[in-house]
C-alpha cells in the first residue's frame, strides 16, 4: 500500500487566518530559516511592553538626542523583514522563513503590518516590523547594523503608538534587551483580556506622519519622556 504524500506547504498564510490568530493570542513561527511551514504558539506567559510606563535608558536618550539618523515607517517593509531574517552575532538561526516573509508582505499590502526604518543617509541601518489590529500592535522582530539603532526604532514605535491611541504593545516574549524599557510577563488570561479590549478599539498608526514621512531621531523623545 502506497504511503500518502505529505501535502505541499502553503504558498501563503491567508491574511484572515493570521488576523484571527493574533486576535486570539496565537502567532506563527518557523523552526528555522529553511523550514517550509510554521508552527503556532499560545504561550502561558506573554511579554508586553506597557506603553504608560515605557522608559528610555538615559544613555540611549542621549544617543537619540545627538543622532542624525532619519526614521521612517512603511517605506522598506520587505528590506526590514529580510534584515531581521539574516543571521546575527546574537542570533545564529532565525524563525523567519520564506512563508512568513510572503505572508506578512501580504498583511503589509493590506495595511495590517508596519515597519519602522532607521536610515544613515541612503543606508538602512536598523528597524523593526509588526502587526496591528485595532489598538493592539504585535512586535515581531528588529535588527541593527549600527549601535543602538534597533532601540531607536523601538522608541520611535512607542512614540507613534502612544500618539495614535494604541493600548497594547505585545512583545511575545521578554528578553534582557526589552526589560530595560519596562517589558513584563503576564499570565495568559490577563493578556487575553487586554488583547480583547485592544482589538475591539481603534487607533491610528499614522498620527506622526504616513509612509515616507521622515522624522529626526531626536524628536521621538517628546512623547517618551520617562527615562531611567
């Protein structure tokens, strides 16, 4: 008796599937870059970065004030994702596979995914990307090619989320990198309550300017004034 063949991997995860999953606290990852498919996670403890207690380390605040980097949103989404997928000294493997890249590019085209870019002249030197639903933003990944630039992108993101009326910044997990900004872990049930309230609300990602509007790095501190 012939063995049944494993079905081929999907070309894309449908946007409706992704948005429904995120709205329920579930998100996809790949085991590594070369995997063809993904698995789905619903952690018992969830990382969030409370926007009302977000803090900027003093040294980073000084770096941001002195910086000449430009920051934009939604001008180089594919390039940001590709850079996040590249191996890095602190990350030999990546969970971002081609299926995830294609699927989130589709979300971006539909207005449900966003990127923050940091530029040094014409060069993309850092950034991050994530998913937005209602007043919830789900941070996915970030990268740096120069010191502190991914942190600057995060500060820019938080300034934008606070200005736009967002209420939840989901970091999925808590790392030492995120703890310095005030990230905490909460139980799944509490997270789901916060999530429901956020996805049922409205917010505006573009209050500080739309795609292509450049902002100097120093200006983002006006909306994230708490330092440590």
